[in-house]
């Protein structure tokens, strides 16, 4: 056998080293079994004797069972030994560990851009609904990168992280699926700005509170049925709001001013309202109320909840009685949208970082203007126009649409 010169021998070693570096193996490891302390540590201790780089890790525990996946890169010569050691690790832990290795010229993981977050809300989420959402993503050339639960009560909230699909295309398809399956679906873009400071503008009647204030006042005047009929027609968009408001307020003429205080005591917040507002405040978001109702009645609610901004209508009072007229500009659809602009400008928040929540036709303009428009237990026309909707009667469900989990809400409450 010919003897290689030291230079040639050194060059061959260099070539082999370069080849080893360029032809790394990529290994996918999947561990599953009953969860107990020390599983994660044991897995990575089994890998530690080898020249392994960790590329990605994901772990989740569901009902006491753990699923852990790890993506690694290693030298081809080590793959068989790694698999053997993983088998011993699995036997010692009493879990299942599967692994698969393949040649990879590059171990870089591509950074996925333009990710979308699809949040599904339901009080009774079934397999058909989840399958329909997944199918809509697939037929629009999207790929589901991750699925995780963000809440299990009072509603179930599941978030899909999706790549490769346009938001506008997916939104249309998911809106149809939401209606057909009686689930709520919201889509929002990913990225750092998802967590930026926001302005949240809320309607009051039948959104923040469970009642329509003018109907409570109408009951005091003995005109409840008449006012309720006008209100329903206006909320469906069948009547101009300003005209309908004047007609309803006219029916209150002669009521003593003291009824405004009486009505305040009859108002109840929507379930989850305090949790929503408390959590938003802790996260540094700004909150404003915009209402077709009346400042006198809303002001105590605003003070109680620590909300700084409000825009609403004002009732004229003369000699201690309601005159049946209004003072100042009427806060209608255009007025609510303008309020959103004004409050956003005040806090130097871009419109695409604003959220508008409402239930009626009077909220349509601000819902369309906001970066995220949310229809809360809304009329069909409002649901159709909104980016997302919430049908469950819990206002704090809005937090899940923002990517905030139930666990994070509860942790925030304990601080």
C-alpha cells in the first residue's frame, strides 16, 4: 500500500471534516407518555454525550400525559448510537420515544413570516368544527404551524398559528364556517405588534352592560313597549339612529330627573366585563366607552371601572324633569367612529392598533374603522361586517382573541 505524504493526509482529513460539517443529519425525536418530574432532563441527558445541536423544542402536557418533540442536528456517524441510547432512556422512563434521522445539507430552520393567528371560540367545540377550520386553511394553501388551547372555561378557545395564506382570503372562508358550525372565529396578524399598546373602545348598552338604558327609562314612563320596538328597529339598521333616538327620548318627557339615579341601580355589567377591563388596564391598554346612551347614567359605571374616556348623549333637564330633548351632538354611527379617532389621536395610537366592540348597527362605522372590530352577541348585519365575533355571553372572551390565555388572566388577578 502506498504511503501518503503528510500534506496529502492532512488534506484528506480536512476534506472529511468539511464533508461531515456540510452533511449533518437532522433528527426528529418524539417522546410521549405519562408525565412525571425529570422526563425532559433525562431525554436531554441521553443526548448530551453526543455532538448534537438543538434546533427546536416543543412540549405540552394534556391531562397528565406529556408530548415532547425535539429537532436536532448531529454527525451521521452518531445517529445509530443516539437511537440506541434513546431506546434505553425510553425503557428507563417508561415512555415511548420515536426518532427519525435524515441527511440535511443545511440545518437552518426557515423563519416563517406573515403568520396569522386564528382563534376559535365555542362553548361546545366538536371535531367537525375543528376539521372544517383545518380544511379552510388547507384549501387556501395555508399550513398550520401550531395549535394550542388558550382557555377551557367559560368557553373553549383554541388558537391556530398559520403560515402561507392571505388574511383576506381566509377570513371569508372562516366566516362561512363559523356561521355553519355556530362557532366564533377571529383572525389577526402575528408579529411584535400583536402585543403593542392598544386602544379598546366599547359600546355600553347590551355590550358592557346587559340592559338598554333607554328601555329602563321607558319603563319608568310607561312607554317600554313603544321604545323597545323603536330600539330594535334602529339596532337592525332599519331606522336612522339619530331620528330613532329623538323619537325615543321624546317619549320620556315629564319624567323626574331622579329616575336617572334609580336606573343606575338597575344596571348590571355583562359577565366578564370587570375581568376584561382589569386585565386590559394591567397590560397598559387604554379603554374608552362610546355610547348612544346617556352620560348621566354611564358616568358612575365609568368611575367604578376606572375608565378615563367616554362619549355619549346628554338629556335635557328643566325644572327637575326630562324635557324629552337632547343637548349637544348626537353620538350616532359617525360619532362613535369619530370618538375612536379622537381617543386614538389623544394617546398617539395607530388605528390598526385599536379594537372596537359593539353589538348594533350604530357600532358599524367604528367596527369597520378599528384594527380589529369585534361583534359581541350582535345582530347578523354587525357579525357580517366585523373581523370577528363573540357569541358566548362572556365579555372577557375578547382577551382570547388578543392571544391572552386564561392562565395568564388568572395569574394577573393574583398579582
